[in-house]
C-alpha cells in the first residue's frame, strides 16, 4: 500500500449538496455510497473492483439527490466503505490486520471488529477478505485523521446548524441492503428497514410517520431487524435534546441489478418515493423539540 496521504486520493473526500435555502430541519447523509476506488487500494486488495463494491450502498446518493430541492442538505462520501467506514466508532480496529502496535485507546473487542467490519474493514459485506497482507498501523490512523474525523466534524456542524436554525434537527442516515440479507421464512421480502436503535435515537412520532409514509406507497416495512442503526444513528440521536436520528435501509432489489451493480428500471420510481416520503416527514406536524425531564 502506497503511503500517499489518504485525503489526496479523493477529490474531494466528501461533499455536501446544499439547498439554496434550508427550509427543512433535516440533514440527509449517505456515508456508504462512495464509489471512488484508488488504484493503490485496488492493488493492495486480493479482490477486484467489482468484489470490493459488495460493501457499497451503490447509487444511494443518487436516489436521495432530490431532497436538496426540498430544502435539506445532503452529505455524501466519495471514499468507499471498504476503505473506511464512517458508521463505526473512530477507532474500531482489528489488530490482526496491521503491522505495528495499535494505540491503547483502540476498541479491538467490538462485535463489528470481530466480524471484520471495523472502521478500516477487514472484509467486504459478503465476508471476503479485502487485503493481500497486513497494513501499516500508520495507514489506518491516517485514514481516520484525514477522512473519518473531517467527515464527522462536517456532519456534526450540519446537525448543530440545523438545530440552531429550527430548534431541533433530524438526521436521516441513508443506506441500502442486499436482498439476500432479507430472506424470510415467515412472509414476503422486506422493502424498507427503519432503525431507531430500538426506540432510543428519535421521537416515536418520527419513525411512526416514516413507516406510515412508506406503507402508503405499498412498501413492506419493518423496524430495527436486522438493522437497528449503527454508530451514526446511536451517536447523533439525542431526542431529549431535540436531535433525532433515523436510519433508512432500502432493499437493493428495488432499484438495481445486484450482480451487475447497475441501476434497474425501478430506480426512478424508488427515488420519487423516497422524495415523497422526505416531503411528508418534512412537513408533518411532529413534536421534535427538546424534552424537559422531570425530577424524580
């Protein structure tokens, strides 16, 4: 792996598409849709570029692009999830991946690290090992310093700015899921999974409204299983402070050919549905302000 500074491999590493004027108290984020695969990264991998994309929430940034026209900012990564995962703690790292000693503060024991899906992933989503050999510890730390931390500083400021302007803020963390992860023996395939960390990351009104809106479009919706929300939903969702986070996972079979990694005819229809759901959420009379907590 070349010791080129990670941030120099992506121009830019991420971007925020801003509306002319933010009129909704919402921030949309697509941290797993990055599709820039540097040649040095592919060369260091035992996988080809197509296999590396198995972890990518392909085209989710394009699905949600119209929300900017509704009056909400949309943040999106350029770097791929297989390279760096912003939906993890900053230092969830697997010591088996690296040459050198990891700092003592690194979380080496999380379930995500054990599964190979830490901040610098060891495997892609279908379990295939990414790298030919070990990475220098300095490489992992550089990715975190140059990509992960600036990404979260920007996302944090977007949420804070929105809360200052509206008195509350809603972060929608946008993802897609492989249809193979949704096989059910007890009923039809799920179209949408809403994650609120089992009722802790957003007001009940918000997820209720989202579920009703998706069901109104004829989509099959479940909550929190198998995806309850990752680090971003957990970390940014503070309903008592008027800051809400909701993760939305859509079934990839609705909009893309999962084998060829190409959009399919349902793409535009799903994008319209997501835009209409965003509009419904944006204009619903939801009580999302800070909550006073009574003394015991």
